[in-house]
C-alpha cells in the first residue's frame, strides 16, 4: 500500500490587445481607410482562435508529461525538489521472510517501501519477545550492524524496570485479561539521500501503544514520530545500517470520544496491518 503528486496548472497566454488613438477624420478625407473586408476579418479571428487552442494544448501537455515530483528529470539529468508521498502505481513486494516484507527493488521507491515496512516490524509487539525480536533485527538490519543491534535491543526490551512501567510481565507479556498494543502506522516517507546502493529515508508515522482492558493502568495512547533510516543494498534487498528518531510532527487532536477498553481491544484483534509500498 502506498500513499498526491503535485500537479502544475498551466494556463494559456492570451494575445495582448493593442490600443490605437485616432484623430477625427472628415467623411471625404483622402487619408481615410476603406472599411475592412468581412472575409479578411473572419480569417484573422479564426487564426487567433487556432493559435490560442494550440497554446493551451501544448501548455497542458507539458504540465502532464513533466517529471514527477521526487523523481529524476530525464531530459536534464538533474534532481528536482523531493515531492510528497503519493501512489506510484508500483506493485507491492510479493516476498516475505519471517513475516516481514522483503524483495524491495533497488530504486528510490523501493528504499522508501523498505523503510516503511521495517518501521512497522520494529514497532510491533513481537519486539517484546526475545526470539522474535532477534529474528526481526537479523532480517531488517545489514549483517555488520545486526549483531550490535541485537545486544542493544535485548538490553532495552528486557529491562525489568522498563517492562514494569509499561505494565508487562518480566517476559514481555500482557497480564491476564489485558491486550498489549504496539503498532506503527506510517503516514508518509521521503528520500533525503540516494546513491544507488545506499539511501537515507525518513518515515513519518503514528504509534499506538499501551494496554487495552478494563483493569489497565496504561491505556492505549497515540504518539507521532519521524524515523530516518540509513539503508544499504545488501544481498538483493535494502537493509538498515543505522537510524535516528525525533518527535512529531504531531497534529492537533480532535474532540472525539475515546473508545472503551473493550472497543480498543476488539479493534486490535479485528484489524490487521498492511504491507507498505511507495
């Protein structure tokens, strides 16, 4: 799934009118011009109309066939200003490894798709299970970075104080009667750097996190972040080498009734996630 390109409206240029100033003439003046021929006037008007239609046609054609935002201008070979995330028409990836989408193409769009899918994998409840966490990290990270990352994640997600604060057991599970929610929902992506076999992609996303249930002391809340992933082309796919995170941009919340604990738990069970493609 991928999430409009900006289109440029081009209007035709009209032929500027010319103003002439004439002095009063005598009816029998030898310099008075004869009346214009009706046929000649009609030909002139038709000629102007044809030119206007031609200008409109070529102007619109240029606007429609120009380089798409965020892509490369084939005619000049220059990189245009990155555009907003929009549907590209490219098919989502068809492969998966350990439940994580893989096989992204070695393109800018492929790098953005990989970053969005990896953000989802790294933000899920599976990261709180030791074995699943290591599988995820080894799948999305480049081999030279995976080893150190596994140790870092193990230390963070296995910290008893951290697990206690978010209401989980020492094994990273939700207490009986509660549903643990940890889900990342990408809103958009953008390429910040692209070098063919390396890329830097920023993913803006919303995060749902907490425990759903009537006895929960940590209700599910929404947060907004932007992660920037450094990617490398390794063994036929994009892999993470490093990433940074910053808060926001966060929208202003609307005055909506918060769902009950039962409604939230039911929604998490009923609604699955997506495979993301730029």
